[in-house]
C-alpha cells in the first residue's frame, strides 16, 4: 500500500490541480467572481481531501480483503473507483451551493451534474498519471492473499 505521506501528496496535488482547472471555468460559465467560486471551491476541496484520504485507504484495504492485487489497476477497476468516490462525495454539494451561492435547487443540481461528469474523468486521468509519475514499489503489486 502507499505510505501516509504518499497519500497526502496524492490528495493535495489532486485538489490543487482540480481547483486550478475548475475555478476559472466555473467563474466563466456561471458569471460569478473567481473569488466567490474560489472560496466555495476551497471549502469543498478541504472536505474532498478528507474524503479522498479515507476513501482511498478503505478501497485499498477492501482490495486486500478480497485477495485482489493493489496494482496494476485495470480501466474497469479505476472506473468503479472513480464512480464510487464521486457517489460518496455528492451528498454535500447541492445544499451547500444553494446556501453559499443563493442558487435554486435546479441550478445547484445542474452544477453538481456538471461536476459529476467532469470530476470522474479528471479522477481517472489524474490517478493514472499519478501512478506513472509515482509508481508503487514492486513489493505491493501482487496480492499476498492466495
């Protein structure tokens, strides 16, 4: 499994890159100031970092319990991983966006759906790239469970 420091690096880089992409895009498409979008983005980013760390640790432990290798991960497994991550995280944004941005339910839902489309794709690409740039030591690539 990855070390705690590696998981922390993974999480911070993930959020920094996502904010760098999403703040300008959302500011443009929603016609809102970048500072307003950025403040909301940082709040959600902090929430997502906690969820990201816990979710990935749980996911790896579940793979071990199932006797599956941690790495390499197939496209199918990465897709399941990204989808479950987003499903767990989507419970907070709609009411928070309604409260923080003064949006109607439908506008907040549309914004969340946009993220639900974009973020799993970003997550899939990010995790693949992270594994290429920061490979897991070989001793962790095969399951130790028969």
